[in-house]
C-alpha cells in the first residue's frame, strides 16, 4: 500500500469532518490534466457516422515517471471521446486485441438490445463487433465500458472506459460553456492502487471492490487544469469500481449542477456538494474565481451515509483531492449560465403498466444472482413502469438500468431533491433507502437479447448483483435462453 513515489497520496484527513481546508499545495498537482481526444469519425453517403475502436494493452504514465501496464481503446488507457447528434445514425467497428473476451457497453444510451454491449455481446480475442443504431435521446454525457460477465471490474480497472457525448438542438443554442477541452472539460475520476513496481494492484478487493489510495483523473494522478475562461463546465464521470465521491471545492464555493446522467436539468441547481456513485455522471459549471487556485475535492460523507463501519477502508470519512483548477490572471469572459436549461417532462407514475420491486442485499437482487439464461421479467414496449428499489443491506449499493433513462418518483417517500429530479440511469441507494423510479420503454423489442439491471459497484455486478429483462411487443413470448455461462 505504501506509495512514496506517488505525486499524490490520498489523505486520510479531517477525521473530525471539519471543513477548514489548507490551500492546495502547488507542487503536488504538477501535471496538466490530459483531455481525451475526440474520436475520429467518417460520415458515409447515407449519413451514417462511423467510428472504430480497438481494445488493446499498453503502458501508461499514471504516476509521473512510472510505466503502468494498462488497457485502453486505441489509447494506452481510457479511450477517445465519442460524439454524435441526436437523430444521427452511428456505426462502430470494434476490434478486440486483448488476450481475453471483452464487450463494449454504451452506458446510458438507448440502443437495441443486441447492440447494447452487455454480457451477451462478447467480443472474442481477435474478433470484431459491429453494432449500429440511431441516436435518439436528449443531449447528455454518457460513457462506454466493458461488460463481460464476471470480469467487468478488472477490465474497467485496467483502463477501459471512455465518454460518449450526445448533442442536440438544445445544447446547440443554449449559452453554456461548450468548447471541448477549453471551457467544457471531460473529467473521468477513478481511484487506483499500485504495486511496488508500478503495476495496478488488483489484489485484495474489499467488499465494495477494488479501492485505490490514489485519485486518477483522465488517466493521471495529481492533475491540474489551467482555466482561461470565467466559467468552466466539468463533465464528471465517476469511473471508479466502488468508490463514492462527495464533490465540492476546497474553498466551499458554490457551483451549479446543470446535468445528470441522462441530460440537462430543467434549471441550474446551486450546490456546494454533490455525491457521485460509480457509473454516475454530473455536469457542473463553476466560476474560475479571483485568480487563486482551488481544489475540486471529495469531502467526508456525513455519518458515512449510513454505511456500516465494517466497510473498512471505504474512505467515506476521508478527503480526496481530485483536480486543482488554476485560473489565469486574465480570464476570457463567459456568458452567464442560462436560468432555464432543458424541458424535462415528468413521467406520470399513475400511468404505470407494471410495478416491480427490487431488494438489494448481499450480492443479490431479490435473493438471486445473475444467470445469463434467466429472464427476470419483460416490460411491454410503449409502456411506463414504476420500480421500487430498496437497499436492505448495511452496505452501499447503487442501481443502474440499461436501455432507459429513468426519473426518481420519490426517495423514502419524499420528492427527489432538485439535483436528482432530472434524467438518471444510475442512482445511489445508501443502506436503508427506498427509492421509486419511473421509466418508459420505447422503440426496441427483442425476444432473444436482454437488457441488464444491476448494482454499478463493479465487484457487486461481477459477483452476480445483476438481472436481465427483455422488452417485448404486447403478446410476444421470450425466446428460449441458451447462453453459455462463463465459469468464474
Ligand atoms: Cu455501466 Cu451495465 O453498466
Ligand atoms: Cu452493490
């Protein structure tokens, strides 16, 4: 665990939860935040936008001066940022040059089940997978990552992950910071642990998975972001296996939340803290301030959020410095944040065609573990459903649903706070919570290929905290399931 060579070691600080925060030390965040390149694409005569991705092994300098064996898409780790417009047809050629099967899942994207990239769309070593679909959802910050049954945590931990940005007419016209890499900054936050020789340490997962003692942003530890504009937009992905972040700034400045997983909120929400659990995305806009550096920081979670004290090493009481923002002395002016953002029409839970309930407990959902040959239920296309999710464990879990973006109807019986009132595909469910979700199934049906729902703490997912549903036409029957289950 010792990490003398790291430029930045997470401090087990602030046991008292005090918010007095020393100004960030300048030397520690010496490297500039890398910005994942925008993926190259070509548009063919019929208007289809084509991308290629190659999953392969490489070596990355996560720690300065150290080479760490990693996996990435084209890059030595992570992958290029994919970008497409609502209404656009996209097609992918994905090659697997890794020594083992993988898959590529489009987290948050509404895609046909056979293109979803879940455990049923395994790409063998040396093979190519070519999914295609038409993007049809509001502008959002989505992401892509492997989803092979039983080894998702390892594949993501080794570096396979990237962002997928969707644009639409609203984001075209809205006065938000939108110059990629200048005032619109992708920020993939992960935690990693290293062995003495600089390799990723994959040993000793806790019950919440592999936890790192080093925060890695866009693939490097100890990054700073030079800021040259008055306002800066951060598109944050928690790409960690199991860690929960409670983000804010070191000087407690206010920021505005403008989007969650599935897109823009109705209006900006002023906040000083926001929790982001694994798989979730947020977009926030913050003022660069008075020329002094400020730290984006994960703060202690009050009362550990009800999580069992046995969750040893989870770090819920700890402070993690994530990214130092270093504003120029002279800043380019930014337009003020618009007071209204996007229309978020509410789904009406009273119209639900079905209600379902899910109990999260000890690596199982409703007492069952994932079986690739078991379909748990089958919503009918064109209907709305209400799902009640209860965490009846002492452990943290969250809940992710493929195919749809959902809305939180209520949380322990109360309407969701404004930060949770928009489109979501993953929601944190601390111990003891009960949360109702409304979602609508549209467009795609398939009697053979299911969508997944699962805990997005990747170890929990791998250990079977996942189930499957088909979306069917009215009266349609599921096809028999004959998937080989990879043995662990
Ligand atoms: Cu991001 Cu089923 O996963
Ligand atoms: Cu879990």
